[in-house]
């Protein structure tokens, strides 16, 4: 069951970074969008994600998380394929909305399944699951780099990936953990974190914002600020994903050495330092080094926050994770599109400077975590 759950993390990571690595191609070659238009379109993905959060939470109290994982994986990959065939702006926005919705079904159920699987192991395996996501993401970016290098059309690339990942989901599903659904709790339509979970939610908000800014804008930063060629724009997300992957695979070891709270503090410092380095010295080596620091910084925060939220004493696991995700995905919703508007009005360096302050928010909220949480 551990391997099967890891497969779904792989599907999520590979599919999502395949999309983000092809954003520059879709922006200029497929739809001919400026930064503001792209930023506005990117709102659709997290809106779809936010809208379906309450439904996903309800489903996780009715059905086993492995069933929701399979449905989410199939829908997610169908939308991934359709993105490559969008030819009109409104079509692109609609597909992004449903892409975000399906990604929510897949991610929340996969994380809920991971928390359930963790209960069967005495040592922490949570960050390793997210390490698999990052390894898959790294593979997705690397594959996309090859597709761009050899001028493979975006629609063909995304279609082949979606078919392969759907097949992988059906192969892994029989070995996933079928758990008894958690008892239904009467909650508002949108589950919000209580006071005990609020600090985790804000940490999640800032981290997901920084991470998704890297996914959506690091390649464009290489092109517009560093003036890299189309074949080098994928170097930004590629280097970022390398460092995220490294961070997640060593995360469980770092927890044993430093403890969760100190690891979160160190991570927030790396995020701030990474953004500032990329802003201060806009050269390829320093920008890549900065993106790498951000990657190491964000690598372990969200899985650890989900793990702590899943152990909440005031809410059951699935709804607690959904509550934290509700706030976290607001960072996903508002911040990356905001970067597009700031970049259009000024430039990406100024936009990234604003985003760097989110690392300080993570640091502040981490200081409020008690040692027994």
C-alpha cells in the first residue's frame, strides 16, 4: 500500500509539472498572451480547486480515500490533455478551472491516504511521499525540456503523458489502502481552520504561494529578466524541482536531527534568501542558485503541516487537512496571478521581491507552534 500510494504522488507530480513546464510555450506559441492575460487565466485553476474543496471533504467522509484518488487521477489527466488542444482564450480558462478541480480531488485524497498509511509505520514516511511527488515533478520538467528541445508539439506531449499516467493509476489502484471513511461531521460548506489550526493554515498559504510562483513564473523569469532563449526557460523550474526533490528525500532525516519546528525555521530563511539572490543578481548562475534555495526551503513545509493538521485534537484528519488546504490554496489562488499583474505594471524582479516577504510570514507563524504539536 505504501508503494501504491507513492504511485499516485508520482502521477500528481509528473502531470502537474508537465503542465507548468509548458506554460511558456502555451503563453507565446499557442495562445499569444501577455503577462497580465496569463495571470488572469491562471486564476481559473485555483478557483476550480477552491470551489471543490467542500465537496472533496464531504466525499472523504463518505468513501475511502483510495476511490477518490482514482477518480481524481483520471479526471486530472483528461484535463491535462485538453490543455494542449485549447486554441481560444476562454477555452483555456475553462479547462484550467476543471484542471484545478480535478487536481484538488487527487491531492487531498492522496494526502489523506498518506496520513492513513503513515499510521502503519513507526517512523516518519510523510516527506518521502512528497519526495516521490518532487522526483516525479523533476522527471516531468526534464521530459518537457526534451520535448521543447526537439520541438515536439505541446498537444502531442500532454496527450501522451495523460494516457500513460491514467494507465499507471489503474495499475496501482488495487494495491492502495481501502480505509473506513471518517464519520461525517456537520460543518459549513467551506471548512475553515479553528484557532489551533490557523497558524498551520497561514504557513501553508505562504508556502504554496511561493511554490506555485516558482512553477508558474520561474521559466518566464529566465526568459524576461535573464533574457534566456526558449530552450533555456525550462532551466528555472528544472533546477527548482531538483532542489525540492533533494529537500524532500532528506527531510525525514533532518526532522530527526533538528525537529520539525527548527526545520520549518530553517526552511523559511532559505525561501527569503533564495528570492533575494535571484532579484539582486539577475544572472543565470545566481538566479538558478536562488531558485534552488527556494526549492530547498519549500520542500518539506506543506507535507509537515498536513501531517500536523492530520493529528489535530479538535477536528478529524481528512476535514482538518481540507481546512488547512482551504487557506493554503488561497495562496495558490491569489499570489501567482498577482505576480502577472505586477510584472505587467513593473517587472518580475519587483514582483518576486514582494513574494519574498512570505518567507517571513512562515518564520513568524512557526515561532507560534508549541513543542507538543
